[in-house]
C-alpha cells in the first residue's frame, strides 16, 4: 500500500502540467498520483488519461483555498504533497521526505530546499533564496527539525522560508487539517499564517536540506502577481506585527520586499 500521494493542483491549461507529471512518475519510489481541478477541460482530461491518473473536479470560482482543501481531501495515504502544476519534483523528493518524516512519531510537515526556473533557465540561487536559506540554517544548523512551539514560532518570525510546493503533510498527525477560508483576503501571506498556526501545535517540523524541487517563476504565478501592486508588502507588514513592534515589522518587510525583486518576471 502506498504511503504517500501527490495531489496535482491543475488550473486552466498549463503548458507545464505534463512535465510536472513526468517528474512525479520519475520518483525513486512509487507514490499515488491524482489530479484535482476547478477548471476541467479536454486538455486536462487527456493528460490525466495519458498518465493513467484519477481526475477529481470541484466547483469553479470557490478560490485557491477551496481548491487546495479539495485536493487534500482526496488523499488516502499517510502523507500527501500538493504538487503545483508548473513545478518539477526531483527524483528523490518522495523517498527523502518520507525517510526524514518517519524518524519522528509526531511529524506535522516535512519541507525541502529548492531552486527556481525562470524563462526555461535554472536559477540555483537568488537574493530571496539566500535569505530563506539563511533563516533555515540559522534555526536548524545541525538537527534539521524543530519540535518546540516556541522555536517554531521564532523560526517563522523572521519571514516565511518554507516553500509551499515542497511541503509533505502528515495526515495522521493533521487528520482534520484544512486551509482557513477566511485567509482568502491575504493571498500573499496565507501560507505563512497557516504555518504559524501549525507551529502552535504539538509536533515536529522537518526540513530536508537537499534541493528536491525546481519552482517555476512566471508572470501568472501568485508570487509574481503580488509584486506590482504593493499588496505583498502590506501583508508582510501585518504578518511581522504578529511578532515584532511596528517599526521593526516595517524594517523586516522592506528587507523582504528587496528579496522579492528577483521574482519579477521580465
């Protein structure tokens, strides 16, 4: 019986969906794979048929959090990764994450290091990636995990170094986990809010320091779209205020704003 699933979040007709599925099929261990979408089309159906994976369809127009929660609910395994349709998972992703998570009886999430792809070119490092890796290595210099609620929250008080597509969720320790729909008005920081909520739970965050994902950056991605209208900066300030005085929150948000500049799709 499979222990892990990839739930692929398909939205509209992404030209990268097949490449994502190829990377999931190329894993060193077998995982269950399925696709969920709120925008069914012949394109998505044909790809699901070609790769012989189940396709689950939910209502259109309910928002990204509804779509994510729907994808989570289709998983029948202990672990699940919500795979973003544009990204590439390196062959040892599932094997490495499962092995790391299984070292603890209370793993909540396991997440990994990653690089980026922009305009077909690999970007092994950017200013933003260096900032995130600094936070990760500062708080987990030797043991790549955090168990204490205090240290999990401290870890997140300097920003959100966790790349959402890299996360493997443990549904045994998170049996009722869902993204809070009231966070829909915070599209740029909803993941950060969610990890802070998980940090308040008893359980372990596990980090795999190997690069196991290539994350695609393009004009339609949420990260890129939030850069042109100041929305990300304002949400970051509000998030930092959960941990810091207002003046410090603005300083940290400015630093983050500088790091986001590398994600502007040129």
